[in-house]
């Protein structure tokens, strides 16, 4: 049975697991409604998750690179976050040396 929810925000996270875990991947579905956030679902799976980005024109649903781009512009840039954290650590080390 499918459940229809209306929320303010959705986050989907794909997490590759360490080799000693019981599964290869975890997929998290998190929802935001007003000032509350919660993980609705955690899925454990061994096959790599498959994603599809589509556009519903009202007459047909088609695969869409534009939708893929639109979604990914809202994704977390992990490289940027890691670079920023590394800079913070390096700056602390430089201050300690002086």
C-alpha cells in the first residue's frame, strides 16, 4: 500500500557501507514538516541504488537531464565541506606553532 505524504522538504541520502557491515548500502529518507525533521525510512540493500530523474508534462513522463541538474544544484557539496574543515584544522595547527 502506498502512503501519500505532503511535506515541506525531503532529503534522500545514499550511504555506502564499510565492507564488514551486513549490507553494502543504506538509503535514508528524511522529511521536514514545519519545524520538525525525522527519518521516515532507512533501507538496507546490497545492490547499488538506482535513481531516476523524470519530468511529468501532463501527457507523459520522460527522463530528464534538466531535472537531474536541478536536483543536483541542491545537493550537498561534500568536497567543499571537507576542504573547509581541513582549512580549519590547518589554521589551528599554524596558530599553535606561532
